[in-house]
C-alpha cells in the first residue's frame, strides 16, 4: 500500500492591486473642478458667466486673474496630493499604512493648503473673509486624527521597519 505525500506549499499572497483611497478620488475631482474654473477665468471672454446659476453666477470679466491662477495652483496641489496617495498605497503592499505617516501627510497638506488660503484671503484686501472657515473645522479634524494616532500608538507596539 503506497501512501501519497503531498507537499503543502505556502499560501499565495493575493495579487497586489492598487488601493485607491477615497481621499485620492476626492482630491482628483477637486483638482479637475479647480482646473476647469481656473481655465475658464483665464481664457474665457469678458461676457461669459461662470457659476451655479442665480446668485451664484459671476461674469468672467468681473473676476480677477489672480483667482484663475490661484485655482490652477490649487488644482496642481490637489493632483499632486492625489498622486502621492495613490503611489504610497501602491508601494505599501497592504491596505493599512503607518498611522504616523498618515498623520504627517495630513498635517503637511493642512499647513500647505491653509497657508495658501490665508495668504490669498489677506492679499485680496478685504481682510479675513473666509480662510478661518476652512482652518477651524479642518484643525479640529487634524486634532482628532492626532489623538487617535497617539491612542493607537500606545495600544500597539511600533510597526517593524
């Protein structure tokens, strides 16, 4: 009587697919909208209108070119951030990245975007009109992210390098 011995192979890791986070998709959509609006402001005729209709419509000739350039810069920043998130998620090999690295990316994006908003708000000459409406809630979210990262760091050992 012959006994057949089968060699068990190590379990195969699933094929690595890029994991696109919701943040990257949102950033890409915002980049597209900002680029489109910036291009319309810079290239549109004086009598064209841009907006959502009603009170939310403006004549292109009444909008300063600074807004067009600002929107193009914001689009480039959003696209760069989205591509960075996609690249990092592809390089990670796992769906779960380092929480401290995620917090660092969140903080850097917070600083860059809010610095741009505050400079733009002050440069337009009307005082502080809107920048704090972005900074305050986003800062609260960043604080919550930092607290969650600190709490998770205390609960588990540091990830291997």
